[in-house]
C-alpha cells in the first residue's frame, strides 16, 4: 500500500493529482443531499460515465434518493508508484465504500465505453443482476476510437461558418483577454458528432434491447446544454451544438422505438452550466460561469450537480411524466436561463475586465469548486498528512 502527502498539481484547467480524502468528502456530501430528498423507487440503473460531474451525481441520486441497485461504467486511472489515482477513481471508490456500509448494490466496470469489450462486460453483468429500469448516458470523452475500424475521432469546440471573437479568462494569469477561434471544417464537424452525438448512446440501448435486458417501461436519458446567446456561436451553433442536435434527434428516434417495444422512453435533459472537468476547458465558459454563479448565488437559485440531478430525477424522470419543451427536451436549466438572471449576467459581461474581474464575478467560487473536483481546498483535511492512495475500485 502507498501512503504519502499529496500536492495539488494545477496548470490552468488541468490537474494531474487527486486527493482521496477530499474526493471522499465530496461524495459523502452528495450522498447526504440525495438521502435528504427521497423519491419514488427505481429498480436497476446503468450509468455510463459515472465517475464525475452529472454522471456521478446521477449514480448517487439513483442509489440514495431512489433506492436503485447500480452498474456503473467509467474509464479511470488507478494509483501507480508515486502517482495518485484519478479523481474519478477515488469518487467511485468512496461510492462503493458507502454503498457497502449501507447494504446497497453497485458494480463498476472500468474501461473504454465505446469498445465492444466493455459493452460485452456490461451485458454480462446486467444478465446476472436483472434488466435495467433506467439507463443514464453521461459520457464526456473528447475522443472516440471506433471499435470496428480502429479509427480515432477527436471532438473540437469551434464555430461554424466564420471565426468567433469574444473575451475569456486566462486560468493561469487570471486576466481577461480577447480570444478568436477559427471556424470548423467539415471533418471537424463530423468528427465531433461521431464522438459526442447520439450514435454510441443508441448502440448501448440497442445492445441491451436485443439481449432482452431493458425492463418494461425502461427510461433512458442523456445530457445536453444550450446556454446563453453570448456563448451560442461557439457552443450551440458550433461543432458541439451539431453533436447535441444529433443527440436530440437520436433521442426522438429511440423514444418512438422504446414506446412501441417496451413502453419505455428516451429523453435528453438540458442541464445548467456548472464547473466540471469538461466545462472548464472550454474558452469563454469559465468567465461566463463565474459571472453566472455571482448572479445566481445572490438570488439563492444556484445549484450544483447533485442538486440538479435530485431535481431532475424527482420532478421529471422517476415515476412521473416529464414536462418537455417544444423540442421534446427535459429542461432543468430553467433557473439559469431565467430572463432576469441572463439580463444581469449580460450587464456584467459588458463591463467585466481584468481590473474589476474579481469584484464583479464569483471567480473565487469557480476556482474553489474546480479544485474541489480533485479533492483539494476542502475543509477539515490536513493536506500535509500522508494518505493512502492505492484504493480499490470495488
């Protein structure tokens, strides 16, 4: 076993270390929130992309708010020599520990969810435990290797049709600076759709359906984002937006199929902008989130991933008929997109610059929350003390 003090190693939006005690504290906090909001029961849940962000919160909500037994799929790194495991590994290690203490059932399969091998492992696990009542697809990988051709596809975040210029925050210097992103070509668009569109989600649903492993009335949900007008050219009208369009079109096709075959449903849920490992890497978005947090916290309407998932599951997903928008989507971004919130953010956006950035924004909260994703800067933890880093994911 390996025990040593862990230093935070941050560079911009990249962290190469993680603290197991801090990650455990994050999970324990989420479990407490989920337990405090019990909802209607659901039997078996499969969460694909379960180790961080909305996927982790979905797993915790299903298990501790709705009493589900779970199979989770992740792609995480174990500790090795003087290198810590990934934050996602430690998150799920704590989920397993808490589940064992509470007498709850969870099995985690670690590997490339795009691959045939992992799909086959999951199918075998589902056969052993029983059909799935809820499938959450929360995969957030930037690359996908096609298991048949071995072709590697990489997603990009680019505008379509012309360059996009705006301002962003440099996460190293903490200065506001202009940024111009050049437009995508057709290969960029198709590759991003291949990675982040609905194709793999449907492959999972089809494989489970063909094997008779979707329970009657099974529901499946994938996650999306729309966002405000100021990020629209780079996000929703850009390459990622094309992928999300494909995701939503896939949901509609699958919904029709599932209604006919098992009385089930497939939906896309549009969620709120939050600090995640993925969102922090997107130009412009960290600045927008810092201003959004300032406004929403002042209004008392801010939610984190666990609060969002508790609201989604209780109000829209489990044992209820969801309220869909005109495009057939579930919306839990309603508080972010409220007219008064967006108007206040727009005013701040026009006036924010390096000199007033910290005063006008909640960048301190953004940075604290980002570091917390890796288990750092959390209360009550002695970060100078040696800690066991080689934790089992069972």
